[in-house]
């Protein structure tokens, strides 16, 4: 299943990003800590080729901390790249880290010529929340719905950096079905593009494979369900979703998706970094 979700404003956003990129000293690429690979836009990678990059893993308070540490090690092995995990609970630390990592990457700037950085990433990954943290005040509108920011916004940080917040940018066609479903589960693709039943069934299968104990504990199950449908059926029964003895699996899927997004299920990562070839022998 190839997914095509590319609202009209994204065509304009991509064009503006391409025009702006040559004048930028640094790219701050925002990734969802729960799915750093799926939330990494190849268009940003192409446009930012050769530029120093700070990759910020947002929503890390919702992700499995051990998996996040593994992702940071993996990402920082890339030349001209630094990475760190950011949370809204420690805004001062996030502001300090951006400045420190820009210095570590050797990005040139002077008092007369301040550093220029571009914040980029897919929709609903936390770009606007990050710029609000960096400014230490509300300057960008945030939402739990994707594609809220539709135009560039430029601000001057207390550090003197000039930062441009760009609209969330998807790529025209997502060929990786599992990646598209991870993006949908995390809320980076609207629920109108992939229905809850499909997203919830995918999420149920993945969570049973990777975090069965959290699922059993959350829904007070006697044992781990054997299939995704069995899990959704159990969720529906416990929530009274359906008349009589029947269960509305669509509503049960919606419950699972929303509780994952809210972090109610626990700290969960949807993907792990590739294992180096030397470690697979």
C-alpha cells in the first residue's frame, strides 16, 4: 500500500524550503522519538545535503528510553550530525543543547553575522513546540492535528540565532506501508487518510509483538491475546463498545490509537535502529 497524502500547501512549502536552504547555516531536523526512521523526510535530507544538522528527538517522554538511547548513538554516527532527545519538561536544557551542538558542529557565526537555522520535519512531530521552547514563549501555534503550520515563521532566539520554522512537509508518495502506518499511529498523517480500523489493527499487531506486558497491564488481561483482532475485541468488551455481546472493532481500534498517542499505554517506541553488520554475525 503506497500512501499519497500531500495537501496543496505542501507543494508551496517544498518550493520555499528549496529556495531558503542555500542561505541556512544549520538544519534542525525534528524527528518523533518513537519512530525516528519513519518520521524522517527524505526530501529534507536531499535539500539539506552537505549542511550540518542537529536531529532533535521530540516526544521522548513517550518513547522507550533504552531505544531512544540506541537511536541517538545511531544518528550521531552520521558525519556532520548531532542528535539529542528533547522534552517539554526541560526547556532550559533544550535551549542550551541547541547552542552547544551548533558549536560542536563548527557552524560559523559572529556578532555581525548570526547563525541561521531552519527547523524542518514531517507534520505533527513537534516543530512548533520546539520553537516555542527555544523562544521561551508562545510564538507558534501548536495542535495535536497534523498540518497546522502552513507558512514559514522567522524568529530571533535569545542566543542570537535566527531560526525559521517551516510547515510540516510530507513527501508526495510513501512507498513503505509499515512506515506510513507508523506515521498514522503517531498522528503525523490525519485519521481521514488512513482509517482507525487499519491503523488500530496495525498498532495492535506491533504492540503485541514488542510490548505485550504493557498491553496486558493496561487492559487488565488474563493473558496476551494471540491476534490483533483478539486484542481489539478484548478492549471493546472492557470499554462496552458495542450493543449486546457484540464489539465495535472500529471504536476499539480508535481507543488503542488514542491511548498510544497520549502515552497511556506506557513508554513505547515503534521502531529500533538498524543493527550494524558486525553485530549481526
